[in-house]
C-alpha cells in the first residue's frame, strides 16, 4: 500500500464522516425551498450616490439575487458607508511613488425594515495595490481597476457575512420541530 493510497483512504473516510457531524453548506436550500440564498435575495442595498457607492451597491445586488435587481418589498436593507483611501508603498529617492495600496473599509448595518432597527452591524474591508509608471493615463486606469477590485472583494465579504447571519437565525420549520 502506497502513501497515496493511505491519504486517499483517509480523505474518503473523512468525507463519509462529514455529514454525521451536522455540517451543511452555507448556501444549501432546505426541503421547503427556503434557505440562505432566498434570504439574501430579499435584501435591498443602500449606498452613497458616488461612483464607488454605486459600484458597491450594484455589485452586491448582483451577488445577492440572481436577477441583480432589488426586491419589491424587502424585509431587510443593508446600509453601506464606504471609505476609500490610498497609501504610498514604494517611494524612490527622488520622491517618485512607484506603488500604491488602495484600501476600502465599509462599515455596514443590516436593517429590519419592519422595525427600522439594525439586526447586524459589521465592517468589510479589502486592500489591493497597483504599480505607478510614467504614463498618467496608465496610472489613472490602474487606480480605477484597483478600486473596482476592492469593491468586488468587499461585496463578496458582505455577502458572506450576511449569509452567515441568516444561517445562524432560527428557521420557522426548526421552531415547529
């Protein structure tokens, strides 16, 4: 028996034991069609009317629902307060900056629209970097691309945090058991 066979056998044994420990995928649907995915599709997004705010809002709406549209009568609303800043990372002796970090920090609140009270408060953040060159057009393009990348990463993080929140909430079907 080779080392590979032993590892494969251990992996198969672990996979067989996984359902016994109560593990369920975060985005799994339940027998009644409900699940975290259905909950996420019922969340509206409110963000500042800036380029970054719109990128976050519509990027997050695309992640939350298959249509990418806000729900008609949302039971929840997530309010975003983004803050973007840049840091000089690599500075030459002649004071030229050759690399920058772009940091996006987004405190957010999940609001229950029926009571207008927050049910979750959290922060999502992301950091990326880009090289600066002698062409100003290339620098502007690289900075915009970096901002788009951090906005996508933050939207993914917010979706994950919302999914974990909804997954931890008791379901109506569970309460009747």
